[in-house]
């Protein structure tokens, strides 16, 4: 019996080194390379636009929208920087302008909530597009959702007379002139970190599937997932995107979509959720440093995201395949996704009708 046990252990070890590790390495390389092919050209274009002074021009067109959300027009520059670059860039501009444009906690919370929903659009909209969502819809998922969220927050805080006291800056970074060499070095460091994070995530996913913990997580979240129209196939990757960021969750969803493991409708629902609610840990803490209240950057963002996805997925339940393919997604809808959509999309079964 001992010989058989030792032989089984040895066979599992050989299988791990000869099959599992090479397969995992290929998956890590494929996902990382796919993200780098997307990110590197976009980063270069964004840097060129930034150096040419394009951000203030974009900010000029955003200034009228600031009145809709109760913010000073100058905050359009903060939002424009945030849209084109990232949250860090938006924060730097905010801290430079904040002393000259005092705002209430409610106003900073409105601005912070919008920044969380819509940032890094050149890269992240492209990620959503590669996952199978049409680029115009991918853009609307971010920008229009951010505007609606900002308007809702503004009217809520105003109606309840909530958080109307002056905001205080918790921290103010020192402005630094970054050379092109330093910028390039920072991007290389970011790429290296992306590879480390992707390798960790994919290894963790393999382990969770091996010990069946992933199934337990999906089972526990099943009521919420059904409400949002996201089936179990996309559940774990959606959770990754919500906690760590759209780039990571979106990259893994792209990989699964290309392998045919997840249907287009599920990809759409998952990407809609990730578009308005991702990186709940890091980004939330960053915006709170600006002086935003946790009510906007976490709790109300979650409520808004879940409500938006639940409403949209229910409305699209009645849309035809032709509508989906013409306006919402790229590629063909697989037969499994279509049949499941008719039976239990958004968690409504034939028996439950």
C-alpha cells in the first residue's frame, strides 16, 4: 500500500512539473502580453497628448458639466486629467487647485465618486472593448455612469443637507517635474508589478479551483450574482476585478472569453459591473485621502453599481440577438449563452415566472 501511495505522489509531482506549471506559465505570459500590447501604445499616445497640452482643452469642454454636479468649473481640469491619465494624475491636479477653490465634503465626495467610476479611459475602455463590448458602449459605461452618479450624489447630499461642512486636505503631495526617463522607468516598474500580480492571481485561481473553494465563493454570492445577471462562469473573475482593478479582472475575462469559457452576455454584465465598481480597496483609499466621505466612495458606489447593473440586465433581457450584436457586443453570441438567457438570465427561471 505504501508503494502505491508513493507512486501516486510521484505521479502527481511529475504531472505538476510537466503539465500544470508549463500550462500556468503559458497562461500568465498570454494574459500579460495581451495587456502590454494594449497598454504600451496607449500610454505613449497619452503621454504625447499630455506633453502637447491636450488635457486643458478637454477640461474646457467638461466645465459646463461641473454645474450639473455642483462643482466649481475648475474641477473640470481635475476630471479631464483623471479621465485621460489615472487617479494619481487627477489627485495631483486636485491638490494644486484645492487651496484656491474651497469645497465642502459633499463636493469632494461627488468629485471623488466620479473619479472612481471614470478614470484611465484610453486603457480601460480598450480592455472592455477587447473583452467583446463595442467601444461606444464601453465609453458610455464609464463616462455616462460617472456623470449620472455625480448628479445623484449632488442632489442626495443637497436634499439631506449632508456633509456641507468645509473639506480639509488630509495630505498634500509635493509637485515634481518628472523627466521622460523617469516616466519610462516608472512604467517599466508598473509592468513588472503587473506580471507579478497576474502570476499571483492565476496561481491563486488554479489553487482555488483545485480545492473547490471557488465553487463555495460562487455559491455564497449566487443570490447577488443572479440579481445582477452574472452567471457563475464569470463570478470569480468579476470579484477579482472589483477588489483589485478592471485591468486585472478584465484581462482575465478577455482570456476566458477567447477560450470560449464565458458567454458574451455574461461578459457584458461582468464588464458593466467592473466599469462602475472596481479596485474597491486601493482606489477607495486614494480618494478618501482627498477628503471624500466613505458614503460616496464605497457604500453609495456599491448601491449605485448593483442597481445600475440589475436594471440594465433586466431591460436587455428582452433584447434580440440582433440588437446585442449590432449595438452592444462584438462577435457572435454562443448558443449556450442564448439558451440560458431565455431561461435564467438575471436569475429569473422559467419555474419562477
